[in-house]
C-alpha cells in the first residue's frame, strides 16, 4: 500500500513515503523515506519498532522554540544522526497557545515554506539520494503542514502525480483528528477554541491543490523550484 501508516502509541502520523508511482511508471521504493509528527513521546515498544525499520537519519523541521519546549526523544538520540533543520522560523504546533489560528492563512504559509525552506528541502533531498546510508525520517510537530510540504516536494521530484501527492497530504487529517480528540479539553483550556482546532487539524485536498498550482505558476517544474 502506498503511504503505509506505521501504528505507534507515541506518534500518530508516521508513514512510509514509498509505494507511489513515479516517473516512467516506476514505483517509489518502500522503507527508505518516512514522514512523521513529533517523536519525543515514543514508548520503548515504539522505539524498538522504528529501530527495525533501519532509520539512521532524522530531520527535525520544528522551530527552535518547539525543540526547546519538547526536546529530542530517546529514538532521535539513539538514531545515527539527528539534524535540526527548521523549515520556517515560526512554530506551527497545534499545542502552541500563542498562535492566533484565526489570523493564519495556511495557503500563504505553505508558499512561505516553499520559499523560506528551499535550502532545507535541498539538504533533505541530497540526503535521501544516498539510500545505502540507511532510511530517513523527517518530521515536525503534527506531521501535516511542514512535513506535508516537504513530502509534496519529494514526491513531485520523483514524478508522482499531483492526485497522489494531494491524497498523501489529505490523509493527515484523519490521524490528527484522532489525537486532537484525545487532547481537545487541554487545547480548549489553552484558549484554542473548537473552530481553531478544526482548522489546524484540517488537511483539505483543495489546500495542497492550490499549493501545487501556485508552484507551477511560480517555478514551472520541480527542477525550476530546486
């Protein structure tokens, strides 16, 4: 199955980026590149499961504020290499009470990520071009926005169809909603109301479709962007 979900108790949006059809009908390899939400809550059983995947490099897209607040988990410390590569300067954690989600337009944010994060994305692409060094995982806090944009670039670079890229992005919503339902009371106590919660957990296909269309307008192709 393309985009296979890895069930874990301490992370909810950990997925294999392999399985999609890319350029020339070739299948994107399984077990080499993973996308995820934050990894600092992993249990011992989770860590053992991930170690069996052969992950040797972790690319952490969170902001410095998020890293300072939540730290680096045991898996990332045990992994061969943890690199902190903030995609953008701001935090986009759904658990950050300082963010006014009603004032944030994620359509604009995604384009900012492509602009601001180009060097980070190039670095990740260079790293994943060396599969003999082991599998990699890149992650942010929720595994939806920053991680979703990076995943879209990787898949587009490999020639995966826009329909599949959009579908991969949209899957985050179901995983996010499950965990948000668990923490809804805590979030509302932080002042993040139901409307904001619904917005920050959404991964509507239209949002990624707009991002890819704007990419085409600005850069024309994956090569033009990179």
